């Protein structure tokens, strides 16, 4: 029995040594790899430094470097992020490397229920803090945590590795994480954002805004899914969801109707959403008319889709009113105005023959 065990141990050691070191026996002048039969299937854990062309794998017998090439079958495993457990069948190539024939993923935990109303498409790069099934996704608007599931469609990418640019379509799950629905290789790197438009510089947030954290400027266009507490913003590279909360300063950008261009100072909240610290709209620079506020009137209606930072289109039972927003002194019981929002407006006539809103109250 002892002799048989020694033989088994020596045979196992010989296989490991041939996998890790046997390629040094190949001719030095061979530069092209050629297809070969599978010599072993090796389980292990993906290491940092793995790229789309070279897999670094930690196995119980040591660290291996395995080439990934056009012939590698990645249909059952595209996730090559640090600490991911996989198996790989390998063959010898005549270039001095082991080559991956096929990658296999370990079983993953079941997915949670998804909210299809929270779909967002974002472009960025995968950060080196990514572990297991949670992507740390870096855009110039901040860093997001996005979960991977067994149902994530990755037909649009070769393999998933750190520091490479991807476009991810994701939805929020019942576990409060954003979950990747599909991932594809980004054609032009990570999205970049920069502020633009006309706004009052006095509202520009300091490096650390009133919320006490660093903020980043994002410019985009409001889309029709926007709600009072959640703005859907079309940006260069995809769509962002930005929470509007009690800390949001919307004094200079409270009209969020479809097509409105805004610049937002955003920061990452503890709920994994991006939050708005400041919202700034684009206002026309013109001289305000004289407004006779001695005999104001009140009218109730809903915010029309044509409204912007300059003019409120108020839909009432009697028709649509056009109210200028140049002398508004207060907006109460609502943070922002979205299409369909019911409000009461106190207004007065100006010397330019327009009605001008003096105050706005959410219904």
C-alpha cells in the first residue's frame, strides 16, 4: 500500500510539473501556437493582473499563466475578475505557453427579483476593487457597484477583466444593488462628462458640497421617465439615474421636463445610487419685466411637457397657461417640477403682457 501511494504522489507531482514547467522543453524558435488536445482541466482562482489575452490563475499547486486566444471557448465563462473561481482546460502551444481551450464558471447564487422600470445604460471601466460577483464600475461621474448574475448576457464582450472599458445595461434588484442585464465591449472607452450651460455661479458647489462629500459635474438631458425623486438623465455614453432628496439644491434648476438640459453635481450615496447635490438648468439672460404684484391671482393645474427654466406651461381645465419664471420667490411642498405634477401658482401680470409666476406650491 505504501508503495502504491508513493507512486500516486509521484504521478500527481509529475503532472503538475509538466503543466507548469514542461513548456520550457519546447523549441525556442517557435513563435506561433498551434492547436493541441486538452492535457488537463485545472480549477483555480483568477488573480489580479489577468487581461483579455493572459489568464493568471492561482491553483493549489501554484500560480499558472495561461494564454487566451481566438480559439478559446468562453461560452460558459466570460468573467475573469480577481477572486473568481473557475476551471480551465488547457493544451500545450508551441510558443512556450499553456493555452486555454475552454473556460468553465463555478455555480453562482440564484438571482433576485428585478425592477424593470429602473433600467440604465452606463459606459465605464471595471475597477481593481471588483470582487466575486460585484463589479466596481468606474465612470467620470463616480463609481458604481453592479452585481453579476447567471442571467447576465455577455454575448457582446469577449471576456470581463479589470481596467477594460465596457457598456453595461443594468436594473435595480430587490437586494438594493444594480444588476447587470447585459455587458458589451465599449467601442470608445469610458464616458466623460463636463458641465456646460448658463447658470448662476453662486450656486456652484464647493469641492465638498453641503452633503459633506466630493461631487462631480454631469451634464445631460432629462428623459420622460423622470419622477420627483428620481431623475433619468441621458448623458454621453448612456443613461444615469440620479436621486433627488432633501439635500438636493434645485433652486437654479427645478424644472425637469423631458428634453430639458441640466448640469448636476452628483455624489455616490450609501444606497448605491448617485444623488444630486445641485441641479442647474439653462436660463435665458433677459431683463425682467415690471410685475404688478398688488393684485395676484392663483391658478391650479399640472406641469406641461413644454415647460422649461424660463416658462412654465400650466395645463388647467380652462386650457394651457404660459407663465414666466423670472421672478419666482418660493417653491414649496415640492423639490422639482416634473411633467404631470399638480401645482398651484400665484401669479401676476407683467409689463410685457405675460403672466409671471410669483410662487409655486405642490398640490
